[in-house]
């Protein structure tokens, strides 16, 4: 049980770090990496819980999350490239054409 | 304090530090490399949690595929840390929010209670049958539909990536 | 017997419709005037027939209701179009249609060639119609219809020369002041209807029923309130203080209108109304005091103003106000018969005076017009010595003047003296009586003074008209003169129907016909007064003495006028030079109009402007639009939260999550 | 002809469909079709009037299921009774006049204009006829849309502001009413009510505290529409900007929706709240009467003046309705009709001179009487009707209102309100004088033409009605009486029990008894 | 470990996911067809997709009245899912119909658009019928990823690209929270099946004090709140709608919002009804915030797409009012409202598509000036949509709002209903503003460039009918919606 708590706390820490990253970074790619970090934190939670609960549903979920992460990465990076092509920048703050 | 706890502690520290590095490194490449390190740490945890298959695909998919893609993109775009440009927003407030998030998470984790219904998949069974096989059995029976959905999802992602990234026809 | 009573108002209505709708097409003045006069004459004939019918009935049966149709019915409120035939209304319709007819005839001559000739006669007919409704209506509401109807006609006729701003103003003023009175009248109706209905379950506005239930009313209290409301109505219509100022202005209308409406008939409606409801008024002693005091004050006050006016019609107008004051005074002292008597005689001589002045003005106007002078044809300072140019007019005018001055033998003497005596001897007001009598007597003196001043300035002395114009002065045509003669004759003989008992006894017991005739109408009120007031007994000597005093006072007034304006015409100017302030104040009618402007009219306009610009637009609309603006401004602020920066969006989301979870955890 | 009410209500829609197929350039045809449609609607409404029985029940009822889902059941339930009969007739009567009134003034987008007018007619008729609360609400809101366009597209300089203000102001009120409506229904479902039919709700016992809130919501919506002080500011704007037909309809019919709402819904549904709020409503009505009169007095724009006079008139109507006795309510109902006729006519008159001179400032006129004699006569008559001179319709209504209110507990308010008759004379006659009398100084006014045949034809029916109602109002009153009695009974029944201790005795007892005595006299 | 194939197939009932299958197959066919038919004209793809959508629609509708769980409880075929599927198909169909003309004009008419729309629709349908956290999550991601691409579809256009980017980053960010919530729920209940979660929660001793359960639930709520654009997770909406190709903005405003509600409703009303005290007051606040912020901000918008974006936020708020009520009436209202919203909002966007020029330089409200004169029919139809959005009777928007607010009142949320209607009244202003410009402002514009192709005119007719007819005779649809919500 202690073990589980450790994992949960650890993943919470990682999730928080990921969140901070998304909030404070300006580089889109780094922001995306931080999101990946958040997802990984969730994955860790899932696996730890799955281990604790003694069923594999959580791990299957992690599998799907990874797939989704991959798909997101593909789409996301394509979009970053398009953005860079358009603006010669990868700074999220430059994406402010539309506001108010 | 047994060996696994010590090991867990060490890996945890590495994971957290490398995660922090992801956030703090000005150079995206460094961030990416730190992230890879974090992923490896997580793979280690998965192995410790008796989920070797997860550890494997963590390395293959995340550290291998996704991070390669990211690093590749960074290289492709030839992004360097620009000293003149701010690369951070309000860091102190970010830290505050992060800490609050953490505290909140800690709070609900501490006061919460996970299910303790004993599941069928004990470490024994994993050792007997094999983790990959077990996962496969679940995935292709109970979770066949989500699995199929991922195929469409990936197809959609591929089409989308192509659409977004391909050179203009004109 | 009275089945055809409805014809009385119908004829003028038809006349109005014909002239009003088709008059413009007819064009021929004789036809138009003929139709209008004929309509009134028809009414007069039917009125005579009705009168004869009525006096053929036994005295206690002389109250007849003739219902035409049911007008308004709502719940327990019911008002019919129905006519009340009783001695009072009969007398009134005779006066209205009789004098009305004469004035119609006169107008054919007087209005000759005026723009909108047909319009004038249509209005006149409409007026006669309304006045007949007023006097014939068997319930308060129908009376009110006539009441407002005559006000409306008065408005229309005063504003007849609508191109003149002053005419329009005067018409509006008349209507609005009358409306103030109407407001009181309405409240009176409401109060009476409600009180009797609520407390005694008598839901009615009908006169006969009211009369029958009058005993249910208490003395004073609510009745005082109700009667004061009604009296407010009367002050408006009968031009009493404080609502008299419209009447002098009303002289902007054509002169026949002044004669008919603003002297003979309409303005007496207030008196008529008090008479009609005498049985209610007597039950409110406080109101009676107010009525008497207001009447006496008006009589005196208006007379003072009359002494300094130079416009011939204005003098007559103030004289009218003053005489109306007498009538109201009569009502206030419970001398209802005397009031009605004076109403009648006043109708004769004042109509005669107005028509005579009209003839003078007409002649002056023509003469001045010939010499292209813009001198005022109504200003007495431009007249003088007219008697040799217009002898008949002068004669009739003089007779009427003598009548109004209260010289014995003429009609005015009988009625006025009766009022003064009653003011002195009535059982209602105790110590106040002397004052009432004194004011009346002084007013009588002033009346004699200013009326003869008028006569002297107009007809005597040297001709002051612009040189060369005098040869165009001429006697008026017969259509104008004949009514004058008839009215002058009535001014003499009209008084003999109501010879006071005192004098009658001297001449072998000639009865007071009028008092007998009107007795059923005022029986209710008189019975109440007899029962509730202590009648003091006065000696005949005293009565003779007072009568003599008033005659003497009148003679003094005439003498002063003669002295100042015949013997020593330069004296008045010296007098005004000596007391410029007094003269100015009197000449400017004691600045009452200005006072009203200052106290009521201007504050109202200012208030209106403030309420509009200040309150409606700024506060209310400002509030409404303010809410909208605040919402919009808020929208303007909120939209800037949407910075367009991804990180700020992420921040918001993170905050949202933290707050939600935090609230959940720590609530 | 059991569907005659539906036929009447939706006939204008048929006209709209017809208009859609007419090319937009053939303006004459468009106008004629629209006019004929409104006339046809009027013709259809005549059998309703003649077949109307003088009883309190709803007649010509059509009642079919419409929506049923969840806890709600709405029915297409329409019918007519004494309260609505004259309002409906007034609507069908005014509409042809309205169409005629802007025959030449509207040259732009004639097709859309006519469509809006016809849609508006359907909305108004539906709102008057609906006996289902939900259906009423639908029509109530539907009316807004065409009116919004009429003001906004064909209006004056400041039309957009006025149109939007009109729309949103009304909308705020009616949406709150919607909440109350739903709440009421949900209360009803607990008491076994199964659909929105109005009659069910009359017997519903709502506890007084709830009544207070529900009444406030209803009253707010209606008060905005009436409009009552201090919610009236949209009206002058809307009136000033709207084209003539818009103003006419707005004044003649739309404002009546508010007062009608009180009689039909707010008062009978919430008798105790009505009793509770009567003083407030009376105060506001009286303030409205006096206040609007003062403001009207200093207006520079004729139309605005007339608009404020509307506020004053409707203050009287409200006072009459809340006196809750037969005279008062009858007067209020009659005055609704009267105001429709007289103020409608006033707006038409303003429209006539505006069409000629394109200004409405009083100072631009003066002396028109010389130039336009027929116009003068008509204007005069309508003015007199507006200031309630006896013999015209306005007098009958105002008198009944005041006497009714005086009899009720609103005595002191009545006395103040009655002084409004003075002020009305002041502002109307002053305006009349400044516009019509005096010298014809402005050279532009010297070429004015008198009314043409079309304009006279528009005015004559109104003038006739002014006198008919003024001289012989009883036929109008009689048709309403049974329904008015019923409304009073509904709106008062609990009130008397609530206050039985103190006041009920003298008020209630004589109210019934003498009716038998006076009733036969009416026939 | 042996896998018993027979047993496996016994749990599978393909009929339950037939519409999804049809759509995805059609999407793949379109991908291939697009490659092999070398036509610059893509209209045929429109009709083909429409064919697929209609086929899927029939397939979905034919299952009405059943309640079949399949794939070991991963999905369910019930009326609720079917109703929502029809909403998605309506939005997809309308979006497809209005896309061709727009894409042609904007020079980005690539055939992949249609498969992506179909994929997104498939994802939504899975969200609606998914009864497993994984199915829901994957459906959501399938939808989202397709939408990211669709938002940034016109990649050469800076705004479109930026829209895609923002949507992507924030969407992924919110996914993190959603997943964390799901993980917590998994931890507390030991399962990912919604039904099992429900029974597990029901069996718990003290579900109300288990903070992990509550936090997980609320994190899931934030994830869905992002998808339905509820405050404070709405920030992406205006930027994305403004930047995305107009037909896609239309699609996003209708379909995914409904899909978010579908999953949200099923999750919370099936799995967490016990915890209603914990989520309802938060949802109350969110509903009020969403309505108010959406409406207030929309008041000050000139860009019409942006304005409609804010309005769509407000509409999510109205729908949340029904959610807060959480009773049959309120949820019926949500279903009905989402359907009518699809019609009216896509209809309004269709008009924007028509009126716009290339690159949309005339995207502001002011540029609609004179439309009422020059293009009366278009303006009239636009007015209909706007009135419906404003909730004026007799349009579908009114009936929808009526049920939503009724639901709240039925549950005693009087203030919520009052705030709702006041918001509704405020919203009237900005809808009217468009009409003010269309009808009441003069303009020199002749709108000569406005050509109405066959697909878009079909879309307009359908949208107009869908906005008006349910407003006049709503019974049938309401009853269907009612049957649909009975099962959750």
C-alpha cells in the first residue's frame, strides 16, 4: 500500500511539473513535451493502480494513451512545422493573431 | 529499507530532476533529452510494477518513436535557444500554481481511498502466464473495440499529419 | 305631454350638423344664418310649449323625467340620456333659447362677411345644444356633458379668430380653467355617488333620486367636501375667484359670443348647478360660507378692476364677473330664488349691453377701416359722442346700463336688491352678513360708477375718433338693432316677475311670481334651512332703509362718473397721475394673471421640462441605458481576458481546475 | 364555422404566402393584396362579433392537443370572451387602416413591409385569443419580431436604437414572465393540472408568498408593455421612430397587450398578490398619469407628445383595472378600446403632416388650420376625444375608470389622477394651438394640401367610432359585462376572505345587490 | 491463456456500431477515391460523404428502441446514443454540404477534408455510445485529432493554422486532466466500465468522503467542460472558431459540443448520480459563468464568426442549465437543444460562408450591411437562424430553452433559470445587431459575388426547416428525446 502511495505521489509530482511546464514555457514544442510529461504521469498512475488492483484494465488504458500520444505527436508536430513555415517562429506567444 | 525502496527512491529522484530539466532547459533539445530520461525512469517503474510489456512499449513508443519525432522536428526546424528571447512566462506564479496543484493532488490522494477489491491478476499469474500474453488476452477480448478504434485514430492522425505538413501543391 | 322635449336640443344639433358639415358648400350667409336661427327658434317654440305644459300642472307635480335612452351602464352605475323638466330647467331653456335666438339674429348682421361664417353658426348651434343638455340633463353626468360641451364651444368660439395668437391663448386658457372646475365637478360626482352608494346603497347620479335621498346626507363632513368640489366646478364655469381670469380674456371672441356665452348663459351654469343641488349645498354650512364669501369678494374685486379698463368689452367682462359674484353670493346666502332671478335679469341686460357694445365696435371698426387707421376699435378712448351717430344703440344701451346700475323700476334693481337684502337678512351666516351686504353694496356703487363711466366715455362728450372717420359712423342694420330693442325691453320689464314682497304689498299685493314658480325646486333646501337655521326677524323699516341705501349708493356712483367723465374729463388723468401705482395695479387687473403665470404656469412648465430632460431622459432612461451600458462595458472588459495568448488560456484552465478541485476539497 | 377564430388568426399568414409570390417591384399589387387580406380578416371577424353571446364563457373555442412532452402539455386552445371580443375587433379594424396609412409613405421594401404587418396581425390576434398560457406566450413574443422590423427598417433617423430598445426591453420582461409561467405550471402539476389551459389555473390555489413573486414577474412583463411608469421610456422612442402604421398599431393594439395581460392573467391568477400590490400599481399609475402629462406638456415633437399622452392614458386604464369593481374594470376595458381609436387616430394625423412636411417639430408648424380645414376638423375631434370631452369615447372610459376607482380603496389616488384631466387639456390643446392656430408663417406650410380621399377614408371610421362610443357606449359595455364580472369575481374572491375582518363587509355587500336593479334599465 | 474465439464473438454485436463502421468505411473509401480520381472538382466527395452519412443515419435510426450492450460492455446501443448520433450526423451532413464551396474559394479544397469529417463524426458517435472510459476517451481523441486537423486545414492561412495550433495545445492539455481524472476513477472503482463504476460507487461505504473519487470526477468534468466550451475552459473557442475554416467552425460548434454533452451526461448521470451534491453546485457556477461570459463578450464582437463563437459558449451555458437540473425535463431539453442548435448554428455559419469573400476580408458584422435589400432571401433565412439562436418563438431555439429552463425550475433552481433568461435577453442584442446591419443600414455593396451552389442551398433549406419546424410542432422530437433520456 505504501508502495502505491509513493507511485501516486510521484506521478502527482510529475503531473504538476508537466503542468508548470505548459504554463511557463513559450516554446510550443517544449509545451508539447510537457503535455507528454503529464500524460506519462497519468500512465504511471494507471500502471501503479493496475498493479494494485490486480487487473490489467489500467495497463490497457496506458497502451491506448500511448497510441493517442503518438497520434497527437504526429498531428501536433505537423502543425508545428506548418506554423513554423508560416511564421518562422515556434514561440507560442506569436500565435496571437486572434484575440479579444 | 529494502533494496527496492532505495532503488525506487533513486529512480524517483532522477525522474523528478529530469522532469524539472524538461521544464527549465532553455534549449529544446536539452528538454527533449531530459524527457527521454524521464521516460526511461518511468519504464523502470513499469518494470518494477511487474508490467514488463508496458516498460517495453514505453521505451519503444515513447522514447523511441515519439521522442525521435520530436527531436527530429526540433532539428528540422533548427530551433536554437535564442538568448534575446524570453523563453518563460511568469515562473514564480507557475511554481506557485504547480505547488498548489501538487498540494491539491496530495490532499485528495491522501484523503482518498483506492479500491481494495482483490483482482485476479496477481504477480503470480503474471509470472506464470506472462505479462504480454495477459495484456493481449484482455486487449483482444474485452477491449477489442477500443483497440480497433485506435486503428482509425492512427489513420486519421496520419491523414491529418500529411495534410498539415505536406508541401503546397501550388 | 313632454314627449317631444327631445326636440329642444335636437334642433340646434341638426343645425350644427348641417352648418358644420355642409356650411362650407352652402356659402350663402342668409341660408346659413337662417338655418341656425331657425333651429334655435324651433327650440324656443318647443320650450315655450313645454313651459306652458309645465305650468298647467299642479305645483307639486312639476318635476318630470323624460328618458330617451340608456347611456352608460356599468355595474351599479347607470346614467341615462334623460331630461328633467322642472320649473328651473324650464326657465333656463327659455332664457337660453330665447336670448340665443336673438343673438343668432344679431350675429347674421354682425358676422357678415367674416371668414368661416358657417363655422361660427355651427359653433353657436352646438353651444345652444350643449347648454340645453346642461340645463335639461336629469343626472349629474348628463349635466356634466353639457357642462364640458359649453366649455368646448366657448373654447372654439373664443378661438374663432384662430390666426390671432391671443385668441388661441384665450381659448385655451378658458378651457383649461374650466377643466380645473370640471375636475372639481367630477370629484363631486364621485364623492356623492360613492357616499350614498356605500353607506345607504343608493347608487345614483340622478337629480330626482338625489333629491329624494338628500335626507340621508349628514350635515357637514363629507358633504362639505363634496359640495366644495362642486363649487370648484362652479367657480370655473361662473368665473369666480380664483378661476375668473379666463372670462375677461374670453372677450377675444366675436361680440355675440361674449353676449351669449360669456354673459347671458354659459357662465351662469355654475349658479344654475348650485341651484340645482341646493338641497345638498344647504347641508354643508361651511360650504355655504365659502360660496357666499367667494361670491361677495368676486363681486367687489371684479368691480374694482372694471373701473380702470379702457376696452369696452373688458369693462363689460369684469362687470359680468362682478354680477356673477352677486348670483353666487345669493346662492351662498340661501337666496336661491334671488340668485336665479338675478341670473335671468342679468341675462337680459348684459346681453343687451354686449350686443350694444358689439354694435358700437362694429361701427367703429368700419369707420376706422375706411380711414385705414389701426386704432383699436374697442378702446373707449377712441370713442366719445357716439350717441348722435347711433341713437338707437345708445338708447338701448342706456336702458340696460340703468338696469345694471340698480335704479328702481328696472329689472336689475329688483334682483340685485333682493340679493343684498338676503345677504343681510339670511339666517345662515350670522355676523358675517353685514360684511356680505357691505361688500355687495360697495360693489353695486362701483358697478354704477364704471357702467356710467362707460356710457359717458362712449356716447357722450366730444368725438375722439380719428379725424375724418366720424362720417363713416352709422347706426347698425335692423338685424342688429331689433335684438337690442327686444333685450332693452326685457331689461325693463323682466324684473316685474319677481317683485319683492315688500314692494308688492305696497302696490296691492302683487305676488312674487318667480318665487312661487320656483318654489318646488328649492322646497327641499328651504325646508332644511327652515328646520336648521334660526330665522331672525327684521323689520320692514330696515328693509326699506337698506333698499334706499343701495339706491343711494348707486346714484353716488353715477354722479361720480358723471362728474369725472362728463363735467370734468381731465380729472381722471390727474387722478391716475397722483396714484400711478394704484392705477397701474387696477388697470393690470391686480396682476392676477401674472401671479398665476408665476405661481402655477411657469413652475408647471419648468417641472415638465425638468421631468423630461432631467428625469425621464437622464434618470429613468439613463438607468435603462445605464444597465445596457454597464453590461456592454462589462463585455468590453471581459473580452480582454481573451488575450489571444495560448499560455493565458492554459493558465485560466489550470486556475479553473485548481479552483474546482480546491473548492471541492476544502469547502 | 367552428374554426372561424383560427381562420381569422391565420388569414394574414395566407396573405403573407400570397405576397411571397408577387414580384417586389409591383408595389401596387403588393399593397392591394395586403389591404384586401386585412379587410378579409376584418370581414371574417364580423361573424364572430354577431355570433358572440353575451355570456361569461369562452366562445368559438378550439381546443386540440399540440405539444406533449415531459411534464408539459400544451394545447392549441383559443377562444373569445367579453374581455377579448372588442380587442379582437379593434385589431382587425385597425389593421386595414394601418395598411392604408402608409400606402404612399413606404416606398422601400414594400413587400417585406406588408409581410411584417400581416405577421404582426396574426401575432396580435393569436395573443388575444390564446387560452393556453404557453400559446399566449408564443404569440406574445412573435409579435415582437415584425414590430422590430417595422420600427427598425422603415422608421426614422434613430430607428435602430428605438427598435433594439423596444425589443430587448420587452424581451427582458417577457422572459421573466416565462420563468413565472413555467413555475406556475409546475406548481399546477402538483395539484393535478395536466396542461397549460388557462381555465385550469384559475382554480389553482397558490400560497400568497409564491403569488407575490409570480405576480411580480407577470406584472413586470405587462407593465413594460403597458407601459407603466417608470418602465415607459422605450415607448416615446419607439413611437417617434416608427412609421405611421407602426405607431398606430403600437398604440392601438400592442400596448393593450399589457393591460389585457393584467386582466386576463395577472389579476385572476394571483388574487392575493393583486390585493397586495394594488396600492403600488395605483401609485405607479397615478404617477404615470401626472408625470407623463407634465413631460408631454414640454415636448417639442408632436409624436413624442402623443406617445407620452399614451402613457398617461394607460395609467388611467391601469387604475381602472385595479379598482376591481365593475365600473372601474369596464371603464378600463372600454378605455383600452378608446385609446386604440383616439391615439391611433392621433398617430395617423401626425403621420399625415409628417408625410407632407417631413418634420414633426411643433415649432415648424403653426396656422395649418387655414390651409387644411378638413384636417383641422378631424384633428380637433380626435384631440377632444383624447382629452375626454363628453360626447366622445374618451369621456365614457375615463369617467367610468375614475368613478370605479373612487368607489374602491383607491380613492385618494383617484383624486390625484383626476387632476390629470386638467393637464391633458393643457398639453393637448397647447399642442393643437401651436400646430393649427396662429398665422401661417412658415412658407413651406403655405403649400400644404388638405387631406386626400384616402386619408379621409382612413379617418372617417375612427371619427364615427369616437362618437358612437361616446354617445351610445352601452352596446359595447354589455358584451363585456358578464366576462368582467367573472374576472372581478376571480380576482377578488380570495381577497375578500383575506381581509374579511376589516374591509370586506361594506365593499362586497352593495357591489352585488343593486345590479339587479340597474340591469333591466339598460335594455 | 486461451482465448475463446466463440465466446469472444458472442460478446460482439456489430449492429451496435454499425453507423460507426459505415462512416469509417466510407471515410476510407473517400480517401482512396480522392487519390484515384484526379478531379479538381471535389463536389462528388460531398455527395459521397452525404451518402455515407445518410446511410449511417438510417443504420442508427433503425436501432431505435433497443438497448444492447456489446463488446463486453464497451459500447451500448440505446436511444440516448442514437439520438446523439443523429445530431452528429446532422451536423456532419450540414458541414459537408457547406464545405465544398468554401474550400474551393479558399484554395484548399483537398479531398481529405471529407474523410476527416467522417472520422471526427465516428469519434463523436463512439463518445455517445461508449460505456467504457477507454471507448469514450478514444472516441474523444479520434474526434479531437480530426478536429485539430480540420481547424488548421487551411494551413497556408495564418489564422487557420493558429487556430489549429491553439486548439491542439489546449486540447492536449485538457486531455491530461481528463485522463488523470479517469485514472483516479479507475483507482477508486477498479474498473473502466461506466456501469461497473456506477455499481462500485453505489456499493461504497462513503462515496461522498472519498476525495479521490470526487477529484477524479471533477477532473473528468473539466475535460468535458473543455470540449463543450464551458467557462473557464472556453478560452480556445473564439480563437479557434474565428481562425478555422468557416464550415469547420460550424461543425465544431455543433457536433463536438453535442458529443461532449453526450459523454458528459452519460458519465455523470449513470456513473455519478450518487455524487450529485458534489458536482451540481460546481456545475451551477460553471453554467452561470459560461452563459454570462459568453454573452457579455459576444456583445462587443465585430467579427461575426467570433461573435457566434462566444454565442456558442453561451449556448453551452444554457445547455448546462438543463444539466444542473439533471432531471428528465432538463436532459430532454439538452438533447432537443443540441439538435436544434446544430441546425440553427450551422445555418448561420452557412450564410457567413456565402457572404464571405476569399480570405474573408469581410468577416465583420458590418459587412452584412445591405444584405436584406440585395439578398432578401438570404437575409430572411439568416434572421430565422438568429432568432432561433436568440430563443424567440416560434423557433426550435425557444422550445429548447423552454425545456432547459423548465428543467431547472422543476428542480427548484429558480435563480439559475432567471439568470438564464436574463442572459438570453442580453444575447438578443448581438443577434439583433446582425439584423440591424442586414436590414437597417445602408450599403453600396451589391453582394454580386454571392453564388449559392446546390449543396449549400440544400444545407440552408434543411437548416431552416430544422430551426423552424421543431419550433412549431416540437412534440415528436421532444418525445424522442424523452425516450432517449429515459435510459441513462
